[in-house]
């Protein structure tokens, strides 16, 4: 079973935007670590901007 392509692109875009990582850097991360980074960045955004701020949500 493959990882859903749409979700992969969302994670890649999110991390590239906030952490300024290249496509290659993001793609080298294992699935679990990429999702962890997304959660961590979202947590920082919510602390700085309040819970109403749009952030990455894992489905």
C-alpha cells in the first residue's frame, strides 16, 4: 500500500514553506519523521498565533 500522494504533497509543502527545506531534504525523511515535524511546526504556530490560526492537521 502506498502513502496517499495528496497527503505527501501537503506535508512537503508545509515543511518546505515553514522550514525552508528543499524537496530533496523533505523526501529523504521517513514518513513518521515528516509527520512529526508537521505536528511540531503546527504546535509552534498555534502557540504564537492562537488556536484559531490555520495549521497543518493530520488525517
